[in-house]
C-alpha cells in the first residue's frame, strides 16, 4: 500500500484545509450576550484582530492587537450605540521586488470589529484612541451620574 506524506508548506490541498481551519477559528462561536461584547465579524473581513474590553471605575477600555496596521489605515466610528473599528493590513512584499511566498501565516486584508457601547453609561462625545507598538487602545469615559 502506497502512502503519501503531506507537506503543509507545499501541498495545495493541505494549504486550503489549513486556510479553511483558520477561517473557522476566527469566527465567533456564539451571539453576543453581554452589553460590551463584540458583535459578529463582518463577512467582508479577512481577519479578526484580538480584542479585550475592560470596565473600569471611570471609563471603558477596548484594546485591539493590530500589528502591521498603519495608523492611517484605521478608522473608528460610532453610530447607534455601536463602536466600529475598521482597518487594513497589507504585508505584501512588493516593496522588496518580485518574490514568491514559501510560507504565509500572518493574515492580511481588511477587518471590521464592532462593540456595543451603552449610551446610558458611556460619554461618547469624549472617546479617545491611540496606537502604540501595534496595540490600539480606545478609551470611552463613563457618564457622570447626576443626583
């Protein structure tokens, strides 16, 4: 009986299966259940940056890992209680001349992440964002309770 050892780096079938598995792993597995939980990933997204959402005493903090995304390739918008973060990462080697990928794992392309922001708790007029060392940090101040 003849067997074939698949090499994931060169076998096209293995490569397709690997990409399919990565796509499945990057999809959310359940609908949102918490007020600040990320909503479903957009079908137009080709990758999904990992995110953390924290609630602190006087603000909410959303942190996204976006290494390789240029600051001018990011957009943050707020509409109807949903904060949207979009961006594009291009890791093509066109700036280094013609080349052929030997192995490619880092995702590239566009992404969209959305987060519910409760308007009764958040001061959406004073949202700030900064990017440092590939980490995008969005700060959403909490509304001051009036008595």
